C-alpha cells in the first residue's frame, strides 16, 4: 500500500514538472509567436481576403464597401480568356523556362565549385572561396545594372563576340525564343492552339534572348551561396569512406557517383528547394532591368503581381497571383521531395552483395569445421 502511494506521488511530481516545463517553453516562445502572428499570419490572411474581394486599394479591405467576389479574380487569371489570362500565361511560361534552366545549372555549377575548392591540393582555397561567393553578397540591383551594361548592344559581351567574328544579338531588346531558331511562325497545330492565352508555339519556344540574360545572371550570382552548402556537406564526409572505396578499386568518378553524391542527398534537397523558391520569386532583377519587356517576354508572376496591384490598381488579381505562385512552389517542392526520397535497394542490385555474404559465411563455417567442404569442393584438411 505504501509503495503504491509512493509511486502515485512520484507520478504526480513528474507530471507537475512536465507541466512546468511546458509552461516555461510556451513562455519563452511567446514573443516570437506573437511577432510571427502579427507580421506573417495576419498579413497572409489579409492578402487571402483581398484575393477573394473587390478591394480597390483605398481604405481598409475590411470596410463595409468591400464585397466578397469568391474566385472571380482567380477565374480571370486562369479562365478569363482576356488580357489578364494572356499576361499570366506569358509570365508562367517565362518563369517556367527560367526555373528549368537556372535550377539545374546553378546546382551543377555550385557542386562543381565545392568539389574544386574542397581539394587539399588546391592552393589559395580561401581566395577562391571568397571570389566565388562574392557575387552572392553583392546587391542584386548593382549586379543587374552591371549586366545591363555588359549585355547592351555595344557592351563587353558583344565586343568579345565580335573578336571571334560573331555578330552579337541585341540582347535586352530581342523577344524571339531561342528554341525557335530564327523562325517567325510555326505549324498551325501549334500556333492556333493555346494554353492560358499563350500558343503552344510560344510555350515550346524557350526563353527569349532577353530572358537568357537574367538566366546567366542568376546562375552567376547564386552559385556561390549554394557552393558553401555543398562545401559544408563535403567536409562532413569521413575520409575513411573514400579510402574504403579506393581499396575496393573504385576510380574517381565511381567514388563521386556511388559514395559522395548519395551522402549529399539532404544537402541536394536543400539546394534544389532554395533554388526553386528563389527562381519562382524573381522580381528585383526584372524591376531594375527590362520590367517585362520586350513584348512581355521577361515578365514573371512576381512582377505581374506587383504590376497588377500597384500600377493597375487590381489588388484582387495581384493577391490571387501571389497565392497561385505559392501553390506552384508547394507542388514543385513536394514533387522534388518525392523524387529525392530514400528508395530500398532492388533485388537485382542487392544480389551480388548477398552472394558475396553467403560465400563469406560458407568460408567461415568451413574454417571452423573441418568436415564442412570448402568453397572449392575440398575439405579443410
């Protein structure tokens, strides 16, 4: 009886301590939770209300003169068939090609730079790390202005191409798609059918020549930051694993592909996620540079959201674009997580290891018991 009462007292004291710890945890996190609620959750909810209302940008969006319009703003962008749908479709097309080219290029380049500066035989590694990372800490506005000068008609890029006998394009004023290869029109099946107000011919035409400038600039400015993530992951890989692979006869490429890269999976997921989010939210470069021109071939959803809200005073459509962009980012992140998930080893790949383990176990049994035949068919005697 006494032991049961003691156990109940100890349980009550433990529960009291846990309640105290929980209360202390909530007390310490309360300031941050309040800040996040005021400056993140509340503005997001306000923007969500604006996207389903007819608020015109004046006064409070919660005033009596603001009406609920449901999904009207979303329908105008996705099913309206007018200028809003065509502009939104063009922005999605431009940004989709931007993501498709920037994310793989910056990931591969940052991984290559990380592998190079991680080599022990490289002299001046600190200098190269700083040099590769420096564009990432420079103002995006300054980098954009620099690229506007470099890729102007009489800029350094066209001058360098001229030395090679190549007549450089008018980079920032050329709206033609790079995959059209100079063709001005396509087959009727592609030009007469469209999606989101943009013809299939334009969808498959690739980014415009002007958009290629922003693609090059994005790869140049972001690879340094992502390089540091890969570099930190490479330095956490034990050298014993590499030595074991070398002892097994693996060459440099096999060690990288079979040993190093699988251990970089978490970092690779982080790099791809940051790249996707950053590429779908590109705004300041477009705003500083061409502002969607020429022929709206450099407009992006983020810039169109700004343009619809602050310039055209269509705040509902601007907020709707932001939430559609949010859904796109979430979907791409989930798909990427599914692609990079851990997969079980297939039976075909696992068979050689199982056979080797069986042979080793058989040899061990033969060494312990002279009556057991050795793998060659003879007894151990």
